[in-house]
C-alpha cells in the first residue's frame, strides 16, 4: 500500500508468464467471491489507444483490468473492492497501475461485455517508466470517527491510516469510517466514482485493521450504498 502510486506512462516490457498466471488466477478467485466478471487483458494496446487516453496522459499501456459485472446488480463498490485487491497484488508482483474512469478506449473495452453485462471502469497495468508519487492525504481525524467521540482503538486507527493511502477519484477522499461498538460503518462521500472509492478504501481498511475483533455494519461489497 505504501509503495503503490498511480503511474500513467509504461515501458514496452512484457509481463512474464508466471505473473500473468498469478493475476489471472486471483481474478478468477475475485469473480467467484463477488459475482463480477473481471477480465485481465495482456498485450492489448487498443484499450488505451485514441484521443481520450492521450488526453489523460496515458502512454504505452498494453495491459489492463476491465472491471465488469452483471446488469442490474451492484457494481461500483464491489468493483472498487476487488479491483484494488488485484491492484495491490500487481504491485506486490512488481507491476505498476492506474485506475481510469474515463480516459481509456471505451469502444474497445466494451467489446468484452456480454449482452447482460456492464462496465465499471478499467485499471492500467504494466512496468512504469517511474514508480509514481505519493498523493496528499487528509488528516486521519477527517476520515474516521467513533460514534461516542471516544478514543480510537489501535486497529481502527491502523485501518483508517491504510485507507488514507488508497487511490480515490481526483484524490477527493470524501469517504469516512465510523466505529460503533465493534461495528465499522463505511460511509461513501459525494462526487464522481464515490461508490468505487468506497470499495477501494474499504479493502485498504481491512488490511490495516487486520485480524482485530470487529465487523462491517453491513455487507460492504454487495451494495453501492453507504453501509
């Protein structure tokens, strides 16, 4: 989480077969857990060809995740949660990444969709020309609170600190976490892709909070609403 930063320019370096296999296998596990249909595309530069990716400063993207789900079912929050699970695995395997909500070739990526599917967004993958730069974060007391105003347990603080490292659309960080007893309420904010952001930051929170004795107030990844 601390090493991963958004990268938009990529070297023309193929992803080794062993790393491809690991990402594909993890995507299959994510799909089985979530009901999504995430695609991992390698050596497919058309997904980031054209004016929009150029406008978004993407260069050399040949690999990407397409975060796809079934029409009529919650998509954005699960896509954020499971997409970030794959993003952090990719970082662990030595790859760089960048979430893209608009600046990719929609016509090309949508050819992956079946008739009853919809696309949330995509994530560029590959070996970056740089490792990117850390984003600025809000103070953690703006991102978390306890319902009764009491002190934060160490695990809750660690979860919020991990969430502060997560990517959000235009770095808006409009989410917040609230502790009520042993339950954590994850609140989405306003703005573009806020529901996706909720999934991303909640996955980070889980990693930071680790195995402490707590639970989500509701089923996080089956809804695009505040939980």
